[in-house]
């Protein structure tokens, strides 16, 4: 009958060291892969959209809550300017650009509206 590793006298400490070395090796590999090289900078996919989004974000960041409320009240019932209508049309026709646009402007605008008490 064959003896098991425990019966052969192999100390548990040796097995623990081997296990920790193996686990340490894999942990080191995972950690080094995570901090390897940062991903390359991606070129701007929609430079015009980025400029428009930056302009909108700046408007919300520099306006007071009273100014935003007044602007909203003045815009109700009025048709949108042709440039804005064209931009909305482009965003409706290009889902990827729309997603990039919304991802860029959503947080700054939502935070400002929340701070102003304009959204719950």
C-alpha cells in the first residue's frame, strides 16, 4: 500500500511554503499585468462634438442657479435655433456619437441641477 504525502513525513510547513510561493507568483503576475503599461491615449473620435459638449458644460458650471432657471423659463415654447436642431439631428442619427456626448455632459449637468434643486 502506498503512503500518502502526510504519512511520508513531508512537513506541512514545506507544503505551506510551496503553496504560498505558487500563490505569490500568480498574484505578482496579476499585479504586474494590471500596472504594466497604461493604455495608449485614444484620439478624439468626435472633435466637434467634444467642443460643443465642453461649451455646454462650461455654461452649466459658470451659470448661477437663478440664471439656469431663467434660461429654462425663457426657452419654454420657443423653437430651438437651427444650429441646435442640426446638432440634435446628428446625435439622433449617430448612436455612438450620442452615447459619447451624453457620457461627457451627463454628470456635470446632473450635478449642477441637483445642487440647484432643479432635480430631486
